C-alpha cells in the first residue's frame, strides 16, 4: 500500500468513528465536536431560544468535565435553524448536518405540558442512544423546579446518548425491601432524605409521613423520597443530578446494586462509571491538566434541497436489464420522491463523465418530465466513479456551493481507483447516498456514504424484490417537513406464469393520500392492469411507457381513504407494484415507518439487529404486524417478524419500536433490508411514548425545613390508547449491511439463546415464588431453547459473579416454549434460609441443543415479608367479672372515697353469696 492510499485509509478510519448511527460527533483531544442540535420546524420563531441553547451547553461543559475526572468537555456545537425562520448574515448553509442526523432535537412537547428531557435508547447497555429530546420550555429554563438546571440535565442525557447508561431511579417502583427494611430506589444509597406523601382533600393539601402496607411491607401508594437540601454524597448524576452536591457518577464503590432500576437491570448491576470506563471514548483519552475552553457554536440554516444524480452507464449495466431498471427507479425519484422546490442535476459516467442536465428547479410536472427524459438509455465503457463525482461537483458549483448538497451515486461495477477522490469528497461538504447494484459493485462504495452521513443501499438483480425502486424511493429529504416527504405504502413483486394474476390491496389511511402514485413495472410485455378505489370505481388513465417497461397513474387531489384493490395479469415475466403518497394535510402528522440495522457490518457469528420505529408524530403505533425482508447477495430472502415485546433484541415493550435478531447468514457480502408494516383492528396509537430514559421529574424539595411540592404529573396509563384501531400499510428501506467471516455451508450452529431481560418474580402465600419471563430461542430469539438453568442466592453479587456455584432450582418439569412465548414457573425455595426479612435473588440461563448457553438473565428479587399477627383482643371487664352496679368515677373524688365505695360493694356482694 503506497503512502497516499495509506493516508486515505487512516482518514477513512477517522471519519467512520461512530458510524453505527448517523451522528457526526467526533472526540478530538478530549473535546466533543460536531454535536448537532436541531430546532424543529414547528417551533415558533424565537431568537432567544438560540441563546438559551448556548447557555445550556456552556453550563453543561464544566459539569461534564469534572464529573468525568477531567476527561471530556463540549468543544463545538452546531445549531440547526429551521428554513421557515428569518435568514440572517451569521446563519450559514449546513454541510453534512441534517435533521435526520441531529443528536439533539428541540421540539414542542407531545402531549402538551410534557417537558421532561429524555433520550431514545434502542440498544443494550453500553450502546449509543439515538437522540436527545428537549422542549423549548425546558431549554428556556421554565422547568427548573421540575427537572433542575438545564446544563446538569443535559449531562444526564449525554450519558444516555454517548455511553449507553440508564436511569438510577424508578418511577414505577420507588421503594424496595432490603433485609426487611424499606429503602428508597436511589444511587448512591448514602443520599439522605425523608419519605412523605402529599395528601389532598377538598382543595387543601398537607404533608405527612408515609405509612406502610401491612401486606407488602412497603410504603403506601403516593409516597415519595424527598432528598435533604444539604447532602455530602457526590453521586449519582444518573439518579438526581439536580441535587447541589451531586457532581459524579456512581462507581463500583458506592453503586447501589440492589436498587430495582434500569441501570441494574440493563447493565448487569454495573455502575454507570464502570460502563463509561469501558467506552471507546474513555479508552482513547487521558485526563487533562488544564481547564477546557468554553464551547463554540455555529449557526446553520437549512436551505433548498440540491441533488445531483450520478448514474453508472458502463458496459456491465446491460447485464440483467440493469439499465432499464435504473430508468424505472430514476423516474420514480424524479416524478415523486424529490420534493417540489428542489434543485436537481444529472451526470452519467463510464470511464468518462457526461453532464445530462445542469441544475433544474422542480416547480411543476413538466420540470419532472424534462429530467426523466435525460436518464441514460445506452451502456458501454469502463467504470470511473471519481470522474462522475467530480463532474457532479462542477454541476453543483455552477449555481451553489457543494456544502449540504446531495449526490445519489449508483454503480454496478468494480473500480480500484475509488479511493483517489475520498479527500475531495470530504472537502466538498456534500452528502453522498450510495446504491450498489448487483454483486460486483465496488467494495469501497459504502465508504463514501459513511464518511458523509449518506444513506447506503444495495439492490440485487432479482427484479421481483423491487430493490432498486425501493432504494430511490427511500431518498426523501433529510431536512424537509414530514408533510412534504414521499411515503411508500406498498412495494411488491412477483414472477407470473401462464396468464396468472397478481392480486392485492393497499390501505389508504387518513394521514396520507396527497399526490398518490401507483407505479407498475414489467420485464417483457405490458400486463393487464386493473385498479379500483375504495368505492369500487375503476381507475383509468395510466401513463404507459413501453420503452422503459413501466406504467403509472397519479391520483388527483387526496386519494380516498380505505382499501384500494389491484389485479395485474401477465405470463412468463416479472411484475412489480410500488405505491407512494404524501401527507394528506400539513397539520395532521402522517404515520411513518423508519427502519435500520444496529450496525452496517456483520461479522459471523455476531448477530445483527433489525429495528423499525412506527410513529404518528411523536405517538407510537402499537400492535402492528411488522416484517423484515433481508436479502443476501445470493438472492436468498429471509423473513423475520419484528416484535415490540420488550424481550430479546427489543429494549422496551410497547414503545412503537419493533426489533429482532438476525442470525441467518448464508454468504459473505452485501445484504439489503426492507420492512413491511401493516396496521389493522388490533393496532393502536398511544398519546405518549412510555417512560423514557431521562432526567427525573422532581416531586418536591425542602425549603426552610418545609417540603414544597410540584404539581403532580398526569399518570401514564398504558392501557389508555388514543386510537384503538389504526389501519395502514407502509414499506420502509432499512439500508444495507456487509457480512464477513461467514463459513461455507453447512454453516455451524454458533448462536446461543438470547439473554432473558424481563425476568420478574413474585412471592405468594406459603413462600411459593412465581417467575415470569419471555422465552428465548435456540438461536437468540428464534426457535426453541433446550432447557433452563435457574439459580438462587441470598447475595445478589454471588449470584452475578458466582452463578454456577449458586443453588440450583429443580426445573425437570420446565420444558421451554417457542421463542417469544410467555413462560411461567412456580417453585418453593429449598436448602436455603428463607425467613422473614430474607432477600432472595433469582436468575436464569437458557441452554440450546448443542449446549450453548445464554448470558445470565437480569436478576429478579423477592423479599419475604411476613405481616405481623394481629394481637389477641383483651377481654372486656364484662367478660371477666360478674355484673356489678354502675360506678361513675369522678376524677375529683379523693382516692380514699373510691376505696370505701369498693369495700362497701364487696361487702354487699359477700352478703348476697351467703
């Protein structure tokens, strides 16, 4: 490898840090650079918000620096300003920064008044989060009483985002029993406070000490732990960073391992500092010896979309009808995907480059038609990707700087000179989306999209999988308003024989319907096409292009809500159907499906994870039917049902994020990922996202020895669904990934069952313990495990660190169910001291048929609390003595008089007996 290629390779490694997400954050000499904080377009224009963001990060930086032992600080932050806000001289055009790859989003709360800062976390402990969510009220300091200083809360969220740690409080379980004593869920356990409840009746409220439930041994509902104002404890930021003395994360020395919180459940009882210490950030830094500088800020404003298509027309494009399929996909992009007002140019290349169109603004259908006529129709020559890219830069620079522009690069050929323009690409500030077509596309192609934050896709030569059209259909703007984006409702293909029919339906829900396009392609002869709207009216007017072998119809106005039916008939050829639409209204958020893989490279036998997030605005869509189609370079397609059950690969139940492990590798090379989502009578929409990882809501505080209470937050009822029947259909492209180290068939079984993460335990009368969990599979979350190993201990650390030495429960009657089924198991502890005040810890390990073992499950606990017996009632005097005359004792009567009366009565009694 020559010196030039070596330096390019080093550059790539630097650029690809953090490539698992689209984040542009870099850690440079202890300082975080390239943090993107985006203001949502729906936030009303308010220049003071920009200053508030600056103040928040400026306050957060020294707090982060001290909390991490002088290792990290915020060096440079980009603030993305909406296109709808007024332009100013100090607002410049973004380069690679987009709303899609923003690390922090400042948006109006959903529902209103819900201003809690939180971070989306799809992954496991130690894996980076997706995005921090803040509201204008929070950033502006209007929620200090509820969440504390903004800078401190921002560091709390940063730890979620960057290092994958979790909260150390628990809103659902605020207290627990430890050795028979009630403890507040907190970290560290040394934080002092008082346990009180705020009682309100008839408009007046008062504070009182909590009373405990005589059945459970825990405090009554509504009891809160209120920390003392003056503390000596310094940890932990992931519990209550708002306390003045809290300036550190919990370490292994002061971490509260027994507290039932997400950090313990997700991170195997490890402290937040242990997780941070294991991060790549920590490993490549050393503490600073000087104070860091204050953060600097760049103000960027989104502008018009500028796109240049760079399309391969080399000789290999005649293979497998690739050139014609490129025309079909290109027409979809130009007719539908790219938004009105965008500027679009076109370059083709083989061993040289050819400008097919300078930048043209899309203002009408005729502009779209003009561009479609420039798509390539002939193929010949070699492949020079850099030549095509350089020509595209020239086209863009004739009208605009390349900063923030986009290039859609499609190629099917090998090119060993692609690395020669990596530096030019980086310097251009352009975002490059890559489309690898067929099995021989340049292996280094994806580096271009990785280094620029672009979207990487792969399309095979299997036309019925519709991969090329899906790739171009997925390239909506990363900055445009959701109401303007093209949304794919359907994508299907089928090879038909002997006048067979391809029949199906497409659901048009009320959130979409504008500019709806039905696109049909074929491989030999035009098929018979029949389409009916929900009222049964047949739709005529398809535009047929026999040269490109496609037909399409755009429904005028807003398409009717309901089920659209289609029937396509053909013989001995492959047909595809694609349906796209836009939001029906700018004020009604459309239902969207976004999908992705957890990594862009898969190394056998490490599993991949498929994610699909379904939302309407910020509201999750639950109980949809979600399927991932994963196609290898061999053309083999694996179907996976994705689940939102909080088990296996899925981090949180009922949050609208559907997940599943992928282990069915069949070859090395590229794999494409497509997700199909269908809503029906069982699907539902929630008003809010369930409890997210974020800064604690402060129930109250102590001021002058008096407890001041915040207004109670409205409780989130998990069964309170806003819409209980949501019908829709969507398809979403999840991009592509590259697999390596896959052995030749037969592929060995090296996949163990997945870790059980939702083990729960309850104790019943007679000291019977009830365990529930979601069954893992034979290979992660697929198939059926062979057996379970359940062990118990009275020491939580012994169970974690010495699992194989802990007492084993008899499970001979426990036969594992199929993956993702509910498991229930009862047992009575034996050969272990289990008496009043005992804490018992339980964990499970699943084993497959070749004796591969899962990771140890989360540790569940039960605390034996035997309610005190009610003391026997003391018999009343009436039951102890014979009837006697009434005696009214006046406290003013001297004692001697009382005695005389008693003696007199006893004398009368004796006479009676005699």
